[in-house]
C-alpha cells in the first residue's frame, strides 16, 4: 500500500510540477500587495483541489457516460503524460507555462489570475487531471481504500499551496539551473511511468 501511495504521489508531483510553479507565481503576482497575493494563492489552491477531486471521485462515472473504457483512457492518458515528460526533458514545458502566464497578465484581471492560469491549467492541468483519474482507477471499492488513495492529491495540493506561499522568497534562492535539473530528472521518471500506463492499456484492450 505504501509503495502505491509513493508512486501515485511522485506521479502527481511530476504532473503538477510545483517546483516550476514557484518562479511563475512570483512573476504573476509581482507588484501585488501581500493581501492580494494571499487571496490569489488561496483561491488557486481551492479551485485546483476541487478540479482534481472531481476527476478523482467522479472521473470514472464521466467515462462511463461517454462510453470510454479505462484501458483506452490509460493509453491516451499515458501518451499525454509522455508528451509532458518530453517537454520537461527538453526544457519546453517551463517556457510554455511562462508564455501562458504572460498572456494571462495581458488579458485577465488580477481577480481572475487564481482561476486562470494558476489553478487551470498550471496546477490542475490536463496531465494532473489524467493522473488523478488513473490514481482513482487503482482504488478498490471500499470507502477506506478510496480515501487512502486520495492522500497523494492532498499532499500535492498542500505542497503547491506552500510553494506559492513562499514563492517570493524561494524564487530568489532556487536558481534556474536547479529548476532545470529537477525538471529533467522528474521528466524521465514521468516518461517511464507513462510507458507503464500505455502498456497496461494495450494489454487490457487486446487481452494479452
């Protein structure tokens, strides 16, 4: 059980990537008062928590309504996570997320920053949604096991909130080189785990 929780936590950590969020949040909230910054990160945390919880608890029901099998979702979800891993290893993901943040600064008001782009898609993006659903798929039908497997989401959301809270200080101490190294390492790990999802989906689809 512990191994499963650890794997799920690492997978979700990589999908959300709170380390890369630190400098982006600092740049997004630059010039804002401490009160406004607090409002932004609290709202962003709550919205992203709600989105990931929705996919964890009701993702399977959504797939059933749309007639999508879990094996098919594993394949496409794994391929999507592979794309994220590819971007992380080749240093494309940080620039893409930074571009999203810069566009938001031009088009959105301060009040909407918490929802877009922070909560969606920088925190609860497609990769994190996919990961939450895949974690839920490994849960048994017992309420206790479902709640236990929900722990990784709580852990990551807390880490995200903590990262945003300390972003003003951490962005100065965590240099770009360290962030790039962390991204490459977790990108490789994410790619390996994503391959496992694709293989499992193919095996289940073709009854191999």
